[in-house]
C-alpha cells in the first residue's frame, strides 16, 4: 500500500494511503495542499484556475479569489478608475409593468 504525507498550511500533516492514490493539488506559490482556484477571468467565460492554498489566495469578494499576480492586475485596474468607468456604463434593467 502506498502512502503520501503532505503538510497543510497550518503545519498539520495529512496522511493519505491506498492502492490508487489521488493526485493532490498543491499551491503554485508555496507547495502546500491547495483548496482554492484563482477566479480571475481570462476570456471566453474561462478563469485562471491556478491552484492556491488559503494562505496564498487573495479574497477580493465573498468566495472570489485571485492569485497574487492577478490580484496585482486587479489593483492596477481598480486604482486607475476602471471599476468606476465600467459601473458608469451599466444601464439599469427596467421592469415592465
């Protein structure tokens, strides 16, 4: 029987043993067990999907996480007034009576 030992972000050891071992995703930044994917939009309805641990992911909204690289791009966009411009161009939906 094969066993894998991995450390979690908080220092605990995770033991997984069995005949067919599942491949654990690891954080691309630190190498610990990943439990989050980067949600940054990359076009055509797709997201970045880099594997991240909760310590390396940046939560930009509830249940919305970016990797550090995409968080920096988001901050630049936000600081340049991009969010305000996009929101100003939204036409409210008017409900028909």
